[in-house]
């Protein structure tokens, strides 16, 4: 008899060769595998259309996978979709609270939808409103809330049923730095107090660097890198020196590659990214070589490894916040709307 693999642990998220194809030929998720450990904050990063939204929707039982398996809190999302939905909380980047209901009514509605015992609804709502610092505005319409208050309301509604796992899909998009810091303060407190697992997608890489214990980067439907923020930055192999010439120069790339201490050179939109174990030592030699070679320089800058550089290294693209929704994003959102309508009937 073949040995059976152990069941995934409670509080964990496991994806096994997960794939999703739209329309028979658009492979939005292409055989990805990863595991999120119980109680950790796990970052899932990628460019627009890379497969983030589709993956989150599969893990939250909002979409079916074309192939592969996913387990959330120890449950197969295909075999037990309703049980999975009861055990998770979700905060989407789009506002899902009803602006024409009060803050209190929004949280109470979420409690009823999640099946919180009636006897506990009032006490849970009061505690969460106080915790999220919206108690004084509890009986105001949600549409009168500031962006930060609205986000805290969304978080309260997402955890009113005390989930084991919290999914945050671009939760702080559009908030100012103070609002973002306040939101993450509450998330960190909840995680430590309740050992809640947090799965987050974000366009703010400094958030992922500061909050996430481990990170996976997805691009074109595949996981292209994963590890702790420190491990990912170490893989870059040193400092990044960015060189911007005053005019295009065919000789510049060859010159940069010949410099002692330059381990790699990458052209990008007319500028060059040079990796070096010590950028500060490389720059004087670089400038001197360009002067002797008659190559004008508009700027030279040195950056220590950051998640922005990691993202650029593994995807070849900068992480832009203003990208529009992709076709897969729109398909996923349509599925979410249908699911929400079905739950309210």
C-alpha cells in the first residue's frame, strides 16, 4: 500500500502544482507550489496580471483551479469550499463594506454572513469597533469614514468570526503612510495575540520587507523567487550601481563589463544596472573610465539591495502602483461578485 502524505497543518496554506487556465489558452497560474506556515505573515508579490489575484481567489474558494490542489487550514478547498470560507477572513483592495450602512451595521452583517452565534454578535462587534478605533463613529454611515477608518472597518468585518487565516489583497492601496502604518499595527497585534496566519499581496514593497517573514514572487503565472526578505536580497550579490549616460553610447556597456568588481551589467531604458560587491569602490573607477572614454554621465547612484531591486531582478520590471486591471483580474472580480450575491440570497 502506498504511503499517504501527511495532512496539512491547521493554520497553514499549501499549494501543490496549482494551475488555472482561462478561455482554454490563457494560463494565469502555471503549476505553482508553496507552503505558508501557521502563524506567519507571508507576502505574495508580482506585477499586474502575474497571477496574484487568481491565486488568492483559488485559495479562498472563490475560483476553481484547472489542475493541482490547494489546502487552507488543513482543508481541501475543492472538497470543502464552504468550510474553508468560514475559517478565513478576507480584506480586498476594493471597498466591500456598504457605504449606506453604518459601521456597526457592516460588522453585524459580516458576523451574520459568517455564522457567528447571535448571542455573540453584539459583544464581538463592540469589541472590534473599540479595537479598531471606530467606536465613536460606529453609528455613522460608512461612506462618511476616512480612508483609514474604512480600511479598519473592512478589517473588523473580515475577522469578526475569529478566522484562523487572514487574506489581505492589496489592503492599504491608496492610503497615506500614516493610514498604512496604523492598519499594519492592528494586523500585527492580531497575529501575535491569536497566532493568525496572514497571506498578503501588496504593491508597497517596503511593507512586505518590514512585515513579511517569507515572500514569494510570481511572474507570468510561475513562482520565480521565494525566501525571506534577507535571503532574496542576498541573492542579488551586492550593491546596485545605476549609470545614466548623457546620450546613448554603444561603448558604455562594454566599458562597464570590463571594470574590476562589476559582476553583471543589465541595460534598462537607456540606463545600466551594474552589480558589485562594493558599489562605493566601483564608482570612482567607473567615472574615471568614462572620462577617459569620452562618455558623458548624467548620473551615477549606488543602492543597497532592496526588495525593489529584487523585484526588478526577477521580473525585469519595476513595481508600478498605477497599472490597470488585467483581463484575469476582471474575470476574478466577476466571480467574486457572483459569489457575494449568492451568499446574500
